[in-house]
């Protein structure tokens, strides 16, 4: 039965085997992220009612709150204004101020102060879900430390690196959970089980928004609009359709938003609402393009930072580092997260994040055991238990 495989070229065989592996791994991961989805539709719905805000399935909410409070206290110890910025979600402004402190530490050759500030920047980036930035800050902090010294700072870096990769894994699971919920909702819609379908589609939307997967959320709103049209709720259908258009347009998918807008026109939506939406699409497109331009400018500044750092001119290097931060301060989240992988790719790649999280938590636990820090050991082991 495999004679067709034997006739394939070598490159085609490699591509086929690679694709099959990704699909198989993704299928296994999707089954593991939300086993309760397979139990019953009612159970899914009851979970939504219990949890009014989206959260990563099986993630320890109390632990996440405690870690947020630790970071908030750390930035408060520097300046009470920093804590206010963090609690208000003004991460861009907060990171810019912390980078100024880092630049000052560089100018005064204060390595410990610089390392601690970079660790804080990593922690704030984790809360912001900007995990690539967190990784950069934390490894920079690690590079500053001299071998055999600053063990307390080094241990904290290991903990925060573990948190970075744990968050990456949690986001991947959340993406898989949202995907499953949306598919179940669409199936229930076809079966005309409208209440359960609405619950699961909205659940998928909420989870997608919580991890900045705006395109996935927009797709969910399209399904929600279809549901409301099916049951004859014209107003809700229009609202869901327009929200899908907003999400697509603000995420850089102007063609998709205009295509949906054309469908909305054919559906008979009021002209004044359509005109308002056309204006929003134009505004969102301009904002998105400006944000992408700012991201490009920041990358150029980062290149100059790396150049002067390699030349040994640290002060000039940090001047460009600050300019890079200022360029990103007003960038919208939807532009920051505009390049995203599909669910299967996210789940597949998160396997590496899981391994890294385990390794860094293990390193931190070993150091806590050596120093007799019982509280640090308990917290780290608790985080390690969240890695799966």
C-alpha cells in the first residue's frame, strides 16, 4: 500500500514526513491542553460562568497574582510612580524609565545596579507578554555578572527566565484551548445548539484577546455574527460583524476588513454606520502603518546600540538603546503582535520553551537549596509544577 510513497522524490518525502510530524505533535498537544473540552458541552459552559475573565487553562491564578505583586513591589522600591504605571498597564512608559536608570548605571559603571534593572525590565516584559524582549533583557543581565559572584542576582535571573518560558508555554496552551473552543462552538452552531455555541465562541474570543491573537478573535466574531444572523438577531449580528472588521483593520489586514465591510453593505447595515466604519478602517490602517514604521525605527536604533556596544562605547550605545525604547512607547499592541504563527506551530515550538523552563527552574531550585532559602524554593517549585 506504500508504493506511492516509494515513487516520491527525496525532497517530497522529507516534506511529507515533516508535515506529518507537525500535525501529529500538534494533535497530541491540542488533546492535552483542554481534556475537559471532550467531556461535555455543559461542563465547558459552566466553567465560563465560574470564571468571568479569561485565563490560561489550569494556570495558577493565585501564583500569577503573587508574581505580579512581587514585580509591582520591586518597581515601587525604586519609585512609587513606577508601580502606578505598572498597575495601569503603562508598560511602555515604565520600561522607558527603567532603561533610563540602566543607562545611568552604565555611565557610572555600576554593574549590580545595571543587572538588577535589566532583570526588572525582563519581569515587566513578562507581564506585558513581550517574551522576546524579556529573554533579551535577562540574558543581558546574566552576561554582566562575573563568574562566582552575585549569586542572588543570578538565581533571580534563572527564576525569571523560567517564568519567561513558562509564560510562552501557557500562551501556547491558551491558543490551543481557544482554537478547540471555537471549533466546538462552530460545530454546535451547525447542530443548532445556539446557547452552547454562543458560550464557546465567546470563550474562544476572550482567550484569543487575552493573549493578543487578534486575528483569531476576529474570526471568532465572524462566527458569532453568523450565529446571530441564524437566530434572527439582526442588531447583535451587525455588532459582531463590525467588531470583526475593527479587529482585522487594526491588525493590518485591511483587505480582509474591506471584504467584510462589503458583505455588511449587502446585508443592509445602516449607511451612517458603514460610513463610520470606513473612517475607522482608514484610521486603523494609518495607526497600524505608523506603528510598523516605529518598530522599524526601533530596530535601526537597536542595530546602532549593538554596533557601539561592540566598539566599547557603552554610553553612546545606551543613547541609541533609549531612542529605541522611546520609538516603541506608542506602538499599539495589535502592531506589536502582528506576526503570529498558527496554533499547531505555536504548540510545537512551545515544547522547547517547556524544556527551557524546567531547566532554569531546576537551576534556581538548586541554588535556593544551597542557600537554605525555603520561601524561594517553594515558589520556584510551584512555578515548576505549572510547566506541562
